C-alpha cells in the first residue's frame, strides 16, 4: 500500500450508537491526553522545528544582556596567587580609612572593603566556583564606582542610577566605565578650583594611565605573571587619591 494513499475510514461503524468516526489527515497526528481529549502534535512539531532558530536568536542577544564571563587564566602559580591576594588587601585598608561623613560616603567606604574581600576570595579560589567569584569581583568593582559617583555628586540623574542598577549584574564593566568617567570629570573640575588637589590629581592621572596599560596587557598577555598584581597596585593608588575628594 502506498504511504501517500489517503486514509479512508471504514463505514462499518457508522450509525452505531455511541461511536464517532474521526477523520485524520495523513500529514498530522493526534494524541489523547489524560483527560480523554484529542491533542494535535502540529503545534509541538512547529516549536520543535523552530528550536534552532530560537537558540540562534538567544545566542545573538546584545552584549548588555550577557553576564560577565569567568576568567580562564591568571593565578597560574602559587607565587602569583600570593601576589594577587596581597595586592588586594590595600582596598580593604582604603575602605577603612575612607571618610564616612554621610550615608553616601559610608556606602562607598564599605564598597571598597567589599572590593578587597571579593578580589581576595576570587584569587584564592579554584574549581567551578572561580567563575562566580570572578563575576562577584567585577560586580563589586562596578558597585564601588557607582557609590563613588553618588558620593561625589548627589544630584546624579535618577534614570542613570536606575539603569546602572539594572545593568550592574550583567554588564559591570560598562557600568564601571561610565561612572569612572563621571568621577574623572568631577576630579578634574575640583582640581582646577582647589590648588591643594592638583598634586593628588596628577598622581591620580598617572596611576589611572598605568592601571589602564596593566589591565589591557593582562588581557593581551595572559601568561605574563604579576601583571594583574601591578594593576591592583596602580588602581589602589588611584582610589587613594579619590578619597581626598571626599574629605
């Protein structure tokens, strides 16, 4: 019998009380669910056929909707791990020494302590938990930049702060870049108005420049040891000069 032959139901059961003949298409099938109702598999077949397309759409989502990925390199030796942990501790000290004049400055000071703790936990970790601690490290850095921006300028646009809070878990590097830029502008303006801040601003610019070089070099040359520790030190110097703005 040809598979393309149209299915013709038998007429022998027609007219029998309580029996209903159901016509089925050769191109679709039906199943009876647990409630005794017919359920077409056409809808499920459509979803199954389009799963690759849905997966492609999800994989091509914007970068702002992608969580930060774990770092696959770094801390390759015990000595490098020790250096990265030791150079994370200055952030805790800076957080303890930071001014705590109001709620915003207190939040910033505590966030600096969080940066040091998150960095220490990340660099001393191994295994599957490492990628989650890498995310926590980046997120804590972004949180500190947001808190510093709020401490320096309490009248930040509410829309900007709301957007920063939403993007903080999924795109911490972008949040850090935006609020660091705002801090740099505020620091430059204050240095022009206050001569006592000019030396601190000069040190801040040099440390920021070196920190940027070390950060990029650490990503381009992942097998080079102690680049990340050098970035820690440069960033700590830059953070220390920022604390002068809050006094």
